[in-house]
């Protein structure tokens, strides 16, 4: 039971940047799982409502266990209200769900549709016994599941009478699918001639499409109790194949609305087997009308429900969604920062003490390098690091002398990133976080473009996405682009990935400096990135650093 949810969370977290997680209601708990763990995987969650449990279950005439149904409804209420968006496959369904469970943050109706390209006219000769059987017949088919939400009783009663009245027409009835309704039809039609009625097991995709293409009429059914909880997706596949739709369904259902709106078939009230027979016979006797209905079905699909059209509607809905940062993520992030930095400072106390003594003996005081850096929103704070450079001698005041001032101990501290360890004090204080864009210099603030300045929308970090993707070996523009990407995509899962990659970078000693510089050349602005004007980590005397 737990394996699938954990796998789903993992897969979503690994998707490409900016990807929305579309969680269908098959299985019914998937939208809940992905919505509740949004802080972990960091993706917007859009729920696609095919059907709902226990609503569709109860609509089918079955009863769910009394203690499960209230829990399932509570789950539905949670994810419907907290998902970033909800997509319904029909208007009636949308009305019912919103009235029952409350208004989603954002919602729309997008039908399931079908691919017109996949279900184009047949150009090849029959290749199976079924296709050869259909070749010289007018085919009435039912393709797909015939389950508890479908009205198989009306169909079962109508077909024997239809075959009696359609003796002058070479009509063939094909039932290809699965479900309890299929078995009921087999029992009810046990005495019907095999050259008029044919049952097939569920077909492979290609054979299924070719059967629909050879079907002149397609039966679709829906029980009255399920009119607001289910919409047979086979409707659109039949339309794409150019099959006239015979919908045994309530007049106020989404299925009936589609058929009537596009004049692509007929709607028969459930229980009216005689009307179903009359309609099919009329179509057999009026081939031009049947031809027109089939053309209307195919055209309606191409104009309204073809996959490229629906894809644009999905894209438009995605573009309208806002992405409020999950408060749970920020709370968890701060809790982890405090716990990790506090525990880390205690654990590395001997290393800190050893480094401090070494710096004092080789470089003198002060042991800590402090510098004013911009935090969240550009607000200044004091950054703490270990010193790695000796005090400048006369003539060494400029940043171009940084390499000469970098001591052997300082090089070791930088190479092992021990010089960064006091930054955990900033994390503990809340000036910084473990993962975020690195804080640079105050004087850079007015050099950023508007897009680059977005890196200050979040608290700066000890390590970040740019650090595990090049650190000091990539240019400023690329570094800032990585920072902004993190601002948009940050999540607990991404933070964990960055922390693990940071450990690997430190062990491998990757990206410590840029060729020809002690660390990185100064950032002079987006148009002057390539000019090497000194190192960003220039260590100033303590008093001067306070005002840098």
C-alpha cells in the first residue's frame, strides 16, 4: 500500500523543472498523496478527476464499507481544496463535485478527447478474422469496459429485437471488452446466431482502433445514478473514428450534451429498449442520415476534442495557475536549519577550535572574517567565515594581490571548505539557510538585472544550486540563472539533493576557483561579466569589512 505513493513522490520529484504533477483519481488516493507532499517534491499538483471514490462506487449500486466512505470523502475534500488546480472531464461532474466538496483553488473542464490521427480512416486491407467478419456488414459495436456504471440491461433487451427487425440489412453486432456487463450479455444472448453477434476479448490498441474505424455505429451507455460521476471516454474515440454515437444515457448527462450539441448521434433514455431498436433501424433504413451523423462525429472531434486542441487548453490552464509557496516547506526548512546547524556546530567543535588556533598562529587576529552581505530582500547581515588571507603588506591593498596574501593554511581551508564552517552561525541565527543562493557583495545590488535580482527573493544559503553546478568555474550570468531557477523550483527534495551533491563536491574538491583567480572575478554587471576585476571573497581588515 505504501510502495506506490512513495514511488509516485519520487518520480514526481525527478521530473523536469517547471513540470506540473497531474494526479488522476485512478487510484483515488493519488491526488491526496501528491498534494499533501507538495513541500517535499516541489511541483504544482493538478488533479484530473475521472471519477471519485466513494461517489462513483455508490452510483454504480455498490456499497462501500461504512468506515471507509467518510474517510475517503474527507480525503477528497482536502485535495480538492488544496491542489493547485483541478481538471474535470465534464460540466455536470464539475457542478456535482464543487457542490459536494467545495470550491477548488482553480478549476476547469477539459474532456478526455481522442487522437484523430490515431483513428483515421483505414487504408489497408483487413488483417484479422474480426476485420474480415466486419468487412461486408454494417457494424454496431460496444468497445471497452462494461461495468457497474454502465447500463447493460437496456442493451441486452434491445439487441434480440433489433436483429429480428433488421433482417433486411446485414447487421453485425460486436462486443469487445471486459467487465461484469459483458458476461451478462453473453448469458442473455446465448441463443443468438454467431454470424450476427460476436464477442471478443479486450483488444490491443491497434486492433481496437481498427475495429472502431470499421464500426458504423458505437454503443455508449451510462446509468442514471452515474450521470455526474462518470463520463465514458470511449465516446471520443468512437467520434474520432467516424462512428455514429448511440448513447444510452440520461438526457441531462455530459454524454447526452456532447451527442446533442454536435448532432453526432442519438440519446436513448435508460430502460427504453424499444426506442433504442427504433433508432438503429431508422439509421439502417436511412444510410444518408447515418453517413451525415458519422461525418458530424468525426468533424466535432477534430474541431473540439482532438489531442492537440486539448493540449493547448491544458497549457493555458497551467499558465493561469499561481504557485503559492507551501508554508509547510518553509517551516520544515527552518526547523532543519536550526537542528542541523546546532548539531553541526557541536559535532565540528574540535575542527573549529583547531582551525582557529592555526589561523591565530599563522595569520594573527582576528580569526573570523566578517563582511556585510545582502540577505533576503537585500537586507544586510554580517557573514562569518574563517580567515584565509594574511593582512596586506604595503602595496598589497588591491584585490589583484589576493593570490599572494592567500596562505598555505588558507588554501587548505578553502580546498576543504573548512573556511565556510562558521557560516553555520549565520544559519543558526536565521541570516542564512543551509540551501539557497550564495550571498555576494552589497555593491553588486545595483548591478543586477531585474531577473538576476530575483535571487534575493529567498534567504541566502551556505550552498546552492549554482554551487553544485559549477561553483566558481562558471560565469556570473550562468550562476545567476541557476540561482533564479532554484528560487522558482525550490523544494525539500531539491534541497536534499543539493546537500548531497555538496558533500560530493567537497570530497572531490570541485570548482574551488576560476582559472587565473583566487576565487571568482568581480561581477561588474550583466554586460561586463568577462572583465576580471579581482576576487569576490577579498578579505578586508575587520573594521573595513564591516562597511564594505
